């Protein structure tokens, strides 16, 4: 029994010696190849520290990006507000310019001529397909010591199924509308009339005759191309 026990002990020691020898040989080989355990540990720690630093930088950059996005959104909203305010201001300025031009045309027209004149004529589309809204502004330039009275005669010239045709105001206004178009004013008067074009009729020009019934104030007649605007 004692002999067998010593045999197992010897075998165990030999096995341990072989394992230790193998490890030492392995380490010796790595050292000969330029590998150092302490340097490797130091390198690994340096890499881990670098990774931790980069992670911190990533977090900081994400926060900076989020802050920049917030600032950009604020700037975008501020720009929209400024742009909207600018558009509103431009509209108001244009309205004032139009008003000045309108009253200048009454008091002191560019051509220096007095009497009746058509200040504005505008056509816009109505709700129905062949329905149109007509806005007409008449003014009395320079002479305002008395009213001018009379009536408006309107005709639309175009083609009906390829043939030239002319329609009067009475033929174009809705059935329930007033067929007459009287006026009486000292400075200006504006009108809104509704026109309904017949089927198959293509308008080309619109003629406006402003007939004065006031002595010494002449009647006028103007012709315009048929053109619609947005409003």
C-alpha cells in the first residue's frame, strides 16, 4: 500500500511539474516573441480608459446636438414669425400705396384731365362655372363742386360657337338682379355686379360706357380685355 501511495504521489508531482514546465515554456515563448504580461495589462487598461473617455465624449456630443436642434427649431420659428410679420407689413404698405394712388387719381390725376373716368375694373370667378363677379370703380377727377349722375351701359364681346357675338348687361345679369345701373356721386362710387355667361360663349372684351346726365360733364367709353384675377 505504501509503495502504491508513493507511486501516485510521484505521478502527481510529475504531472504538476510537466504543467508548470509547459506554462513556463509558453511564457518564455511569448517573452521571446516580445510579449510582456505587465505591458499587456497596462495596454488593456489604457484602452479601457480611452473607451471610457470616448463614451463620455459621445454623450457630450449627443447633448450638444440636441441643444443645437433645439436652437435651430427656435430659430426656425422665429424666422417664420419675422417672415409672416414682413408679409403683413408689405400687404399694408401696398394697401396704403393703392389708397394714395386712388385718391391722387381723384384729386390730381397724372394726365391732368378732369371729369368722369373708370378708376378700376376687375373680374373674378364666381361660385358657378360660368359665373363672374365684376367690380367697377368710377371717379370724378378734379371737379368736385357738384355731383355727377348717369348710368352705366356694359357689353361683352366674344364668340358664340365660333361666331362673333355681343351680350348686353341685361342679358348677362341673373334673372332676379336689377337690369339698370345708375350712378350718382361727387368723388367716387364703386359697384359689384354679377355676370352669368351663356353656354358656348367665349368672352374676349368688355366695353364700359359711362353715360353722364350732368351738364358740362362728358360721358366716357372704355374697352378692356376679358381677364380674371384671383380677387
